[in-house]
């Protein structure tokens, strides 16, 4: 059972009216329980509460996630008709038919002038439910998000494969959108994105951008990638490398002179490299290692941590740049040595997650407990941090953060 959470009452949230935000008439409408608002009104509560997700499930009131923590709203528990009515109101007849056939549906939904939402409609215990994630209406820049500056250089590479990795909800889509935005502002390029669903909507600036959504503009990532070469792209964004064929096509696209961005649900660079290679059969793996050693430009892994002094979360990064030494390790199947290369690669703007966490600890941005919860070696992180704090105490005129980190955000050695 889910723990009891503090409710947010309706009086605490200033919800605009339908007229104020210009809601569309729902495609599918059923009567909801008395006192239960429409799906768009619930989504406005997410926006006004600075939340990130809305959870719809039978037997519970609507639940929103605020700074990573679930909070029940002050409404009655929903019936099966309620959850079905709320989620079906987001789909047209064709999507409803597909959902009832496949029992899964991904789509996007917009409240004009307010925000977009990534929607997953599902069934659990025989009932309809869903999760809706807030996507800000405006795509923020790399500088506004305070992302590592090396991302600007990666975004303007002429070719190769750049992977952004991390668990679900770690901000991968936001980071990729900022990279696409940087290209759009600085390069006259043709960009093709393949997304499930489209999250951030980009308007042409210097670049020409085609955004294709699964289910609406193409059937699968694989099908879209097979035909993308005939669309004369300079930059390709693959929302997720889900299977062998998609991974293979993404590597081939990078190998043939395109800049390819993609995501994986892996936590660090060595795991990312191994995951890609392990997807292929043993007799193909040597060839794939060679291809990956040539095409891979960088792996950017990220995770979110709670701020220490106020509500909110902040990303921490591990950045691997494919130097000649790292390319040789990939080619030779020595990915277990990649981590030590990252630790000693600050001159190439590389940084390990532990180094990034220590920098954040020294600045007081996060707590030691939250840093240890994200570290792959928490005991070593704690010892390293305590040693650096002791050094800082011995040299009060030279703050540990400035002595131990370089300007690009990498920890020194």
C-alpha cells in the first residue's frame, strides 16, 4: 500500500477557468463523480503546484508528484468510470480502439499557452489508469538549465553518436531538447526528431526541424530510421534506442556522417557501452565494438537529487568524451577501464558522477545522504568528501570547491 501523503486542498491552488486557458472540448466524454474536475483542470493543478506528474488510478484520489514526492489531492477516490472518463477524454476514436486492442498507449497532450504533457494510458488490475508528465511550454537553453558547458560543443559536432542516459524521470528529454535548441540557434542544419511522443515543440530558427511522433507520423523508431536517410538530415534525434534494430540503425546513421542523439535507460558510460554491445549476437559483437569505437562521441549520464536548502531537484552528471584512449578501450572490449579514464579526463571536460557529487556537496547544494544514495561506491564517496572537507579546513583561504573543481565543472585529481 502507498504511504499516506499530505493532501493539497483545492483552496491552495489557483486554477484558471476553461475560458482562461482555451481548453478544447474532450473527444470522449462520460459523467464524472460529483466534485471531480476534468483532466485539464487536474493538469492545471499540477502546473500551479509546480508538480511534475499526475497519477490517475482507481480507488485513489488524483495524485501529483511535487519535487519527487507523491501528494494526494483533496478529492474523493476515483471509480473505474472516473479514470476511464479522464483518460479516454485525451484520445480520439482511433487511439481508443488501439488502446483497447494493445492495452497501452503513449501520446502527448497540450493545454494551449500553458504546457504540454507526455501521457501513458494503461490498465492495472483490469482498470484504466494513466500517468501524465508535465513538459514546460518553453524549451530552456543549456545556460538557463545550468547544464555542463561541454554540451554546447557536443551539440555542434558535425557527426557521430551522442548518448544521454539515466533512469526514467531524470531529465533526459529536457537535456536533449536544450541540445536541439542550441543547434537550432547556431547552425543551419536539417534536424529530424523521432519521438514517442513529441515533448518539446521546436520552432525553426537557424535550422529546419521535422518532429515525427510514433503512432501519428510513423509506426516505429525502426521504420522511421530506415527512411530518414532519404530526408537529407544533418542531425537525427532518436527518442529511445529500444531494440537491436533501432540501435543498429542509429549507429549506421552516425557512421554515415550524421550527428545522432539518442537515449538509453543506463546509469553510466561503461554500462551504456556494454548494453549496446550485449544487444547483438556474440558473432556480431566485435564488429559492433569497432563501429561504436569510431562513431561514439560522448555519453552524458544524469540523475536528479533533492536540493538541500529548498524544495526542488537538481541534476548531477557523468560525462564521458570519446578520446582516442577510450575508443581503444571500446575496440578492445575493456570497458571496465573506462571509469578510470573518466576520473582522470578533466582536461577533456570529462567528469565522473562521484566527482560531480563532491563538487555539489562542497557547494552545499545537496546533502551527503542524497549523494551517497546516487553513488555507485557510497563509502568511497563519503571518505573522499571528508578528506576534502579536512583539506578545506586546513586551507581556509583556498575554498575546497575552487581548488578541487575546474571551471567546466569537472573535479580535479
